[in-house]
C-alpha cells in the first residue's frame, strides 16, 4: 500500500492501513518526546520541517521556507543551545 506522510509529504510503502507517518517522522516524533533538552527537541522538529519543505515545488515559497528554516537552525544553535 502506498501512502503519503501527513507530516512531510513523502510517499512511502506500508502494510499497515492505519500508519499515517513515514518511518523518519515517526522516529523524530519518538526522539522528540524522549529528548531531555529543548535544544534536542527543536532539532528533531526542525528535521521534520526540513523534509516537508524539501518536497515542495521550486519557487519563491520554497526559498522563503528554507530561509526560515536556516533562521530556526541558527536560533536553535546560538540562542537555545547557548542558554543550556
């Protein structure tokens, strides 16, 4: 059965009809819940956002999303990680 992930939009194969997320998003969600710091939680969330925006059509919206994504990575590295 072929499905589209509800978080990132990747098309994946599964045998479970109730599975809605790809393995990558499931792993990131589990890791995010088990993370001990805000920095790690944000890293896993940013990875999910990155996969979602990589699958968008090329154009100005994709450029704006990636600019925002890089800003989120910078804030996570310099401000949140620096506070811990």
